[in-house]
């Protein structure tokens, strides 16, 4: 069933009920005039209506042909028909008022008119008419007016009706009725399309000779009945701003999508206080996986107890192991209830409360068969957690209980076998109860399978249940009087309700939480409110189906009420034993474990702090400071890790020092103040006048910013998707706010302000070179970073805006890496080659070392730079990046992965992260024979335990797991070589078989001619880690790929088998495949000659498979089976339909099994007949087939008892299990009949001969082999 969370069934209506009226009302009488509210005229069609008590829903007017109603001037009769009594809600007052409109044409010219007022229930009332209301329709509303004594939060609940009628012919009228909770926000309610202007003058509208409007006059009568809703306080409430905790003491549960069935069950458990008490006592502080569900229940119970808002259930369903699809799948409540109890019982094992749930929910029943005429009885006592009671055909709970214990007579042909002493006897068969639990769950079978429609259907019939029931009549009469005479009265405390159809409905619960109170509450997802007894009982009984004639006699409102009543019914009842109330509802409960409450309170504090920060964040913004210190530790694109480019960003893959510091600053802070914060952040602050730092500064408020030894350059996001330092913020903006700087200097699509800190002491010419020159082959990035970060060579704070700031990176061919160095501030007419000397100095190389230059234009463009011309001619400016490398690095003798900087950049732009671990082929996977033997001896202790061996194996697997960076441009061969190099131990890459794992963990094998870009997008983010697995083959992968995978079942018996996934050369035959099966399954030589191979499709026999058939010819859609079948092979070979796999051991003396030998002898006796029949399995219907098909030999003159024995042995079943199987014969269209297995002279071959076409033997039994089911049809699982 699908829960779309519709709480009320959609019902039909000719009149729309709305809650607002258009402005500018004109009244007929000046004495009745009042000011009109300003509201939206279009709101008439958009307002909700209400037809069902207590909740917002769309309502229906009670409009119908006037022939169904009393006359318009029969006021009392009409009021009684239009406004039905509400049980348990007293009437405060009732009145009606007739408004005569003597000049309709005049009224039609007005937008809005009011009737005179009348008094009812302490309020003044009038009708509100829009003659030209909604297009061509007349709109009509009822409007109350509170007195000054009512106060601003006034409300009044009222049933009302409006009736337009002909004053001369009162039988011609058109009434409509509704009900509403009027308040200051909804001051009128009624019908936006009461009747069309054309229908007013049309007699057919009211099915009378006269129209409503004749002689330009008509009457409108308004009826009002004011209701006292103090019984619940929520009559017709829209639940806007409703506080469940304040009104009821309980909170609701949020619906995840289709979890209202779970919510209703949880609320029932929560209010069963003894259950809550037991759950709280489960130890959950050890973090064991088996305690996940109890811990989640403890958390949700604590939240329900301490929260003022609805509680979420996501954490609980996650503890079940459910995903979002489970949350949107409607499950069976009884199944969920049972699985949940099993999980809790498991968690309670070994604790003081073990089996305590049984004391609460478990009763006992006895199933018996008692002979009538002899003293013989067979009985079995079983425990039950709930009782399933039939609803169909019964009017109430008592009748269902009587049906449950009803005695069935076993007599005539159905006599009971009472053993050898008494033989077949007349007997009584039935069930009685030995005891009932303190909390009794009754499952009402409202949902049943209908064989006519082949689907579940809901039983909506009327079915009554009492507030109190005596269950002593259903106890075993043989129980001691002391037991039978106890108080077995049970009081109703919970009604779980389903409203809707089998495919479209909603669940909620009616619960009475206290023993000594008659207050019932409705728990409906996130809301809880009081309800009346009639809402608990009468409204959840369902309704008897009415005939079409009866339906036609109802008004529309009555028909809608009937449909709702019929679709709303209880499906589970919770009764508490009257004498056990103190046990079930104890006053004092165990406390929620401290670690649960403390954790939740911490989470609440964290949430409150987060929300506070979120509110404060509106006034703050982040400022990111990219520095040379970050740059020199950075080995990616641009000058710092930029989250605006997710393809290349990850918060963890770069050196931590590469990430710029972030300051959170107020948006209204001045830019000058930011300068001072940066000075503190970077360590430029001068703490006192005696400071010894040469570049220390004072950061007093009047400090001149131009004297700072650094300045802030904006970092701009260029059109080519790069982020580069640009220009300094002009001095005239120093007193501007941060927000103004952001608005004027940055592209607003990026959230953060990023500045590059231009520090004079970190500029290329100011960095102190090392004292000793080094060769490029021994260059060390870390030594360079240490020198630059610690460089304290103080220089005057002079910044020339005419200079360009060029950022320098260096490619080290030994380390196969590009990293930042620093920036150079030089005139734009500087020749590029002039930068060689200072760069070599900083790197520690000889000044004359030749360098080559590349420009990092973008992640996809790395261009060579002509070093003989100026920066300007190379179109290089501030923020551009020059990457340098040793000249002619390609020809150097250094062993390197990348030949030059461009190769490295290509790798950087296409790289992604992988985790590689070993894969061990299982025995039933693609022929693990081809996986190289790792020669790891098993470590086993003397008592056979292998725990240590498993730990050693796990440690070895972890030691052979590693991560690495690879490129989407890699071929399979390149990837295999990289992985083989990591593995070492002389692993041949040509023998590596690689797999990539998808999100579900399934392995996808990679082919040897693959390029990674074929399966991975070039835009794979560096933050993504792809899982790979490898295995080392004992043949090359090319050879391996020239093989075909064939799945074949080896059958020990038909129902006991092994699935083998074999790899054989594509050029081989089935005989080669069977040789591998023989080797894998260690088949004795004596069996080889009687091996049979066949194929099946869709669980039916398809074909006989000969040993000389080519592997290439095997149909990939078939399943293949192999087994030891001497009789069948003997018959087939005698008719030249099959050749043996081996010609040795073909005599009956080679068959050791007595049944198989006897069958073989019969086959030889009847060789002239080709008497083999295919067999398939099904359950109840031939549309549900299962298990493995096979062939079976059938012989003339064989008694069916002997045939069954052979068949049972072939299936591999015991006698009792086989007796449950029904045997049938079915033709090719699956039409056939069951065999009379008790017939003494039955012969299977004779029964087969009665069919005109080919037949199969069909075995009817449940599927004994688990197989994958449709995910949309799966049962509940708490993992």
C-alpha cells in the first residue's frame, strides 16, 4: 500500500467552500453596515475547506435536488436534514433567518451585499452575498460577529446551511450546508460557486416546475447551529500554529514519506509504559551493532518525552538499515511489529530483562485434535505475540473470537488417524487459549488476497469492537478453575486505523494513555489532539456496503460521509488486561540511560549554537588570505586551492600549509580595520615599543596603511576559470566597509572575498639565497619552503603599481612535481630571460643554469614562453604564472615519470584518486583456478580455530592495499604497470586483472584494450576516490579474455546444488567444461559415464546438451545443469539421442546407490520406450515457477508409490517434506490437473497418455531456494 499522506478522501462538490470574501461590501440596511476587511478577491478559489472533524480537508456542500429535502419553509425539518447531530458535542444555540430580496436585478448590480443580522450562540450572524461573485456564479457566505467580551482570540464552531428558494413555491429551493471553526483569521465561510445565475431561473436545477428566481424576487434562509467543542477543543481546527504538547502532553512524529504506519505503532509502544520502561533498561553504552535499534528507540523515546516539537524517525529507520526507498515503501505493520520485537529480544539476551517482553506481549494457545469416541488427543501449546482475527463475514470482535476457537469435525473421509491402537476416528479439531498477555495485540484481517482479482483487497465492511471484552469464554475448559475464574476482562487502549484504499491511504492511531481517564488522543503523524468516543469507535468500524439504489437516495454530503466512513477502519486493536493495569501503566519508569540524554542535550546545544552562528553569519563574511607561504607549499593549478573549482579542490589532498587562512569579519567593518587584522594574523604586530622585529609595525588606529610591509591584492576569477591576484584595493576605499569593497571589487557570484597578501619580504629579489649551491638533481622543495617562510630580509614598504606581479612555479623532474616558489614584482618591459638569475639563486642553483619557461594559462593550456622577449610581448601581466624547468630536461639522465612540465600538467588536469586492494575470487566465481596461488599457509590452532589465520589474512590484505593518483588518459597497460610497480615482488603487469567497484560494491572487470577515459569522465573530481581491486592471474590477461564464462549448476540432488562459474576457452567443447566441473567437484570416475547435461530457461526444461557441442554455441539466456543420472543416460543413449561422457563403468554394478540401481534396471527393461518427462516446480500458480528443472524417467506398470520414492530421492527430500508436495501434469500452455496421489492403482505413464500434447510433470511446493526478489515487493528487514 502506498501512503500518500492524504488524510481525507477527496470528495465531490458542486460548491466550493472558501474562507475569505472580496472587499467593499454593500449592505441593504444602513443599520447593519460595518467596515469590510481588505482581502484578495482571488482568494475565494484558493482557500481550504473542511468537511471532516478536526483536520483541514476539502469539503462538500450538501447540495442536491430539492425533491430530496423538505420544503424551504419547513425550517425545522430542513435544518435537521442539513445539519446532522455531532455525538458528544453539545449544541449551544440554533437559529435561522430568512432574507427576502425583492429586487434581484438591483442587487445584481452590486459587488457585495449583507443580510440583516440575527443572534445565535452569543454571536451576531449575517449572510454575505456576492451576486456577481465568481464569474457567472453567485457566491454566498455565513459571517459571525463576536461581542467585545469575546476578546481577540475568539472562535466559534458552527454548522451552517444556506438555502435559496422561491417565496411563492417553497418546494423550489437549492440548499447547501457546511461547518467551520470561525476565528479572527477566518471571519467568514461559505461557497464561492453556490449557484449560477442561469440556474436560478432554470426549474430543472431544483427538479421542480418553478425556478428559484421568479418575478425578480427570491428568499435566502440561513441556518446556524453553534457547537460547544470543549470536549476536545479542536473541532474543525485547521491546526495552524497548533501545539500538541501544550494541549495533550504528547508530541507527534514526522512522516518521512510513507512512514505513518511506523509512527502509529511507535506511539502505541510509547504509551504502553511498561514497554518503554523495558527499552530504557537495555544496556546500549557498549556501541555494539546489535544495540543500534534499542539505542535509536531510547533516543526517540527521550525526544518524545522532552521535546515540544514533533520528533523525527530518520535515525530509527537508519538503525533498521533502511534507505530512502524503504521510507517511501508501505510495509506491513504486523510484520514490522514482529521483526522489531525479535531485534529487541536479541538485545536483551544476557541482561536482567531477558525474556521480559514475553511477560508483556506473549500469550499461549493450544492446538488440539481430540477423538470423539476414544480417549485419544493430540495437542501442541504455542506462544503468540498477537492474534489475527477474521473480519470478513463477521459483525464484531466477539464473533471473530468465536470463529477463531470454532471446532472443526474430522469425520467421514476426513477421519483422523489416531495411531495403530485406534486407527481412523471421528475427532474434533480446534484451538483454545491457555492464557492471554497483559498487553494484547489483535490484528484485524482488513487486507486479504482476492483470487478473483489476483491482488490484495481491503475489507471495508462494518465491524464493531467494544471498549471492554471478557476473554474467559475463549480459554481452555480444561484449565484449573483458579485460572479460569481470574479476571480476564480487557480494556481497549489503542486503535490503529487505516483510512483509504489498498493502494492509497493513511495510517494513524487512537490511544487512551491513562488507566483512570476516559481521554482518547489521536496520534496523526506530527499532530496529537483529543477525540471523542464516537470518533474512536463508530467512526472506525467501517460501513456496510450500500446498493446503488441506496446510494442514489443519499444527498452528496451523506454520500461523501458514507464513503469516508467505509474507507476508515481499525486494523489493529490494543487491549490491556484490567487486572494488570498497574503493571502495564506503571507510575514510575526507568530513566533513559544517562549517555543517551547527555548526548541528545549536547546535540541540542550544538544545534542551538549552530543556529545562533547561522543568524550571526548574516552580519559576517569570510575573508581568505592567500600568501606566498601557502603558494610555496601548493602543487595544484593557480596560486591556492580554490573551492570555486570543485574538479580540482579537496580540503585534504594538498599540504595543509597550502590552504589560505580564513578570517570571519563583520560586513560593516572598514577595510582599514581588515588591514590591521591581517597584520595580526601574519605576525606583523608590534607588541611594544621595545619590539626587535625589523618589519614589526604599530597597529594603532591612526597608523598609515601605506607604511605596512604588505598590501592586499584582490583575487579575481577570470573568464578562463582561473583565480589570479589582480590589483590592490585603492586607498580611497580604505574607509569603506567590507561589504562595499566586495560589491565594487569582486564578482558577486563567488561567496568569499579572496586577497593575495603582497609581502615585500617574500618578493623574488628580497629572498635570501642559500649559502651553498646545489645541483638540480638534489633539489628539495621543503628546504625551499623553509627558507621562504622564514625569510626576514626586511625591505622598505614600497609597492609600485606600474610593476607586474608574476608568480613563479618550478617543475622538479626528479620528484615529478610542480610547486609554487614566490612572486616577482618587475616592470612589464623586463625581458623574461632576466628572471633566470634571481630564480636560480632562490632555487639554490648556479646562476648560469639554463631554464625554460611555460605559462600556466589555464588547467588545459600550458604554453611555452619566449624568454628572449619582454613580459609585455609575451602578454604576461599581474597574476600570470610562469612555470620554469631545467632546459632540455627531456634529455637528462634522471629517471622521471614526466618528460617535462607540460606532461605533468596534463596529468594534473586528468588525474583522479583511486584505492587499490586485492580481490580474491571465490570458489563459485569466474574460475578461481586461473588466479595465481599466493602460497599463504593457513594458520590453524590445535582445536581447529582459524581466528588468528583470519586476522593474519586481513592484515596481509591491508598491507597489499594502497592509494595512488592515475590519469583518465591511462591505457589499461599503463594502469597495470603503475599498480604492478606498487605491488613489487616482480608482479608482471600482463598478468594483472583489474576491477572497478560501483557504488553498490559490484565489480566491473576492465578489458585489456581499455582507456580509462572510456569509463571515467574527464571531470572526475579530485575529492572522489574510486575503488579498484586486482588479482594476479597465472596466465596473461589476453589469454584470460579469450575465454568464456559459463555458469553451470552441479546437482547433488535437484534441490541441493552448487553454482559454478567456469572459464573455458571459446574454442573448446562442453566436454572440456565438464572436465573442469569434475575437477572442481571431485566427481568419482565411476560416475563419469552417467553424467547428464541439460539446459533450462525461466525455470523450465529447455534442451539436452551434448558433450561435443561448442562452447560458443551455448545460449547465454539458458541456465545449465549437470548431474549423475544413470537411468536417464541409459534411456537416451539407447535411442542415440546422447553420447556418454565416458564409456567406462556403464554396468549396473558400478551404481552403488540402491534406488538409482533399481531405477537403472527398470530403464534397461523398458529400453524400447522413450519414457522421459521434463519436470518443473511451481507454487500455487504456474505463473510462479521456481527451482531447477530436470528430466525424469517414467516406466510402465510402476506403482505410483514407487514412482514417488524415486522422485523423492532425486529431489533430495525427506518423507515428511515430500508429503507436502502436490504433483500435477501440465501441457505446454501450463494447463493441466493435479494427480490423485491416494489412488492405489495410479500409474504415471498412463496418466501422461491421457494428454493429447506433450506434458511436463509439475511439482507444487514453496520455493526452498532463496532468490533475488523484486525490491518493490520485499518484506521488512531490520539489518
